[in-house]
C-alpha cells in the first residue's frame, strides 16, 4: 500500500496529476484498504465438476462397455468349446464354440484399442426425450488414409485438404482436452451434444 501512495506522490511531483486528483486517489486508496481489512475471509471450497465435465469423464471410460460385452462373448465361446471337449460330442459342434470365441476375442481386442482411440459421442434430444444416441471409436488416422487414397478418384475431394483436417482433429482432440460441442435450440427445444476425445 505504501508503494501505491509513493507512486501517486511521484505522479503529483512529475505533474501528471494535480493536487485535487492526488487527494482523490489517496482517499480511494485509503477506502480500499479499510474495506479490505473489514471484509471477512472467504473460505475456498474444492471445485465440484459441472454436469458437462461429469459427462466427459463418463464418456472417457466408454470403452469399458464393449470390453465387458466382448469378455462375456469370449467366456461363452470358451464354455461351449470346453463342454464339447468334456462331453466328447462330435467335433462339428466345436464350430458353435469357436465362432463366439473368436468374435469375443475380436471385440475385446477392439475395445482395448478403442481405449486409446478417440470416441465420437452424439446425443440428440428434444425436451427430456432422447431422439438419438450413438457412440463409437473413430479411427481418425485410418479415415485420413482412406480419404487420401480416394482423392484421385473423387474429383470433389481433390485439393480440399480433408485429410489434413482429419489429422489436425486427431491431434487436437485428446482425453485431456476433448472437443465438446453443446448446442441448444430454445425455440424448438432440441439439444445436440457432440463429444470427441
């Protein structure tokens, strides 16, 4: 506070302000010091995440659901295969166990891959009724590669830079800083939520 008073006096001495302005500034400085002394201390509470942040953290763990489904199908396939071996049934029945076994294994591997891949979640609702909800991992690198291969054959894709846009989106959307767009139309009551991360 003494530094501020000294600065006001130096401004008065230099002629930047007149005596009346200096007196006004010193009075304001004195009032702010008095109010700072009489204000009660404010206790800082820990920050509670808002609903959008809770949704983001929920969506970041979305890969667990296909992992559980794939694990269940994998267990079912293993159970069928082991029952065929244990009962000594005809070997043709092994196909009934191998199909869910390999399908479950594929879903588990894809779910583990999708843990690191960005997920796209789109929710469209009207009022309190949800009209559409879709979630899936987005292989952005693969999508950019497909666009690059298709560019020579599709004239509208040539010189658009869509592949660079997809790669830039891949680099910008991460789990730590996801892309979250929430658009609400008050008149129609529609809401669109898009989450990529």
